[in-house]
C-alpha cells in the first residue's frame, strides 16, 4: 500500500493566511526558491511502508541505513545563494531534509545555534527531528505520515 503525502494549496493558504491589513512581499529570489523547495518536498514525501531487504521484520529508515542503493533517490540541493540552501535526501520509506540558514554576523550565528540547541533538546517532542549537529536537519518516516493526514 502506497501513501503519498502532500500539502494542498487550499490547506496551505488556510494555515498560513496573513491578516488582510498586512502587505507581505517576498523578494524576487525568495519566491522561486521556496516554490522549488515546496515542489521537491511534495515529490519526495511520496513514501510507502517498506521492510528491510537484509533483516526480516525490520523497518528502518533507508535514508539513514543506506543498505540498498536501489531504494535511495538522488539527493537534491536547492540553493538560493552560498549560505542558504536545502538538501533533500529521499528513499522509499523516509526523507532527510537539511537546511542551511544564512548567518551573516555573530548575532545570527548565536541565534541559529540557540535555536538548534532548543530543537535538539526537544527532539522527542518533534517526531521528525534528528539529533545531528547539522544546521537544521530532520527525517520524515512513512509511519509518521500515516498518523497524520497532511505533513507540513
């Protein structure tokens, strides 16, 4: 049984609707970057339940285990500039998303470090977060998607 998870445009607009008095304009380079990330994630989040080919009755995330090359997708890097990029590594039953955030000065580096530390300390509460010292990295497994109708 295959499960495909996506964000419908109506659900996205309903959840991220801005107040009518707010005039929100994205920069010319941000909108295509975010659209490319969204489209790639929609394609990569088409996951299905797949047991291990090596060990019977094991269902490990293939993007972490890397036991079979035929189950892994090509990693995709979407970059806005040198310091802002998203790495999406997909497999048949899991997706790893790593995000590099622009850190122009010392204050932004400290804020990013504090945010990552906050998220890593609460990794159990965020079912899709990894505890790896990458800027922001998370892994989505097919079991987590089956518990929810839509993954944001």
